[in-house]
């Protein structure tokens, strides 16, 4: 039904969601699985809820349960939650705090 070109983060997510909706999906990439030529390889990635833009906060809140669902389907931990510290100009930090972010 659908061909997705590029098996990086966005392409893989698109293929997964299409297949969950009953579509037959072919996912193509020019490199083998697990290659290190893309921008989303390795273990050092960040998932955050704090953004100046509310739309990003909304997207993060919607995405987190999907990560948990993917972990359950795969049977492996993909996202390890730990603390973090955001730093920057005090005015920006105060705006985020006032907005409840």
C-alpha cells in the first residue's frame, strides 16, 4: 500500500503508525539497519517536556505513551527516564515556570 523512503526516526515512526492502521508498508533505506550515518543513532538522545513553545510540549506529552507502547511491543526498554537541568537566561526560565512548563 505504502512505501516509506528513509528508515530514520521519522520514517520508522511513519511506517509503524501506517502498519498499525492496517496498511502494508515497505520501509526503504540506503543503509543497513543500525548504521551510523544518520542523525538519530547511538544511545545519547534526549526526550524533554520543557520547551518555550507550547506546541512542542503538547507533542511531547502525546508522544510519551507511544514510546511506552513501542517498548511493550518490542519487549525492550527504549527510553530511560532520568532527571535533567535546563539552564539559560533567567527571563526565559521565569517565563517557562510561570507558564507551568
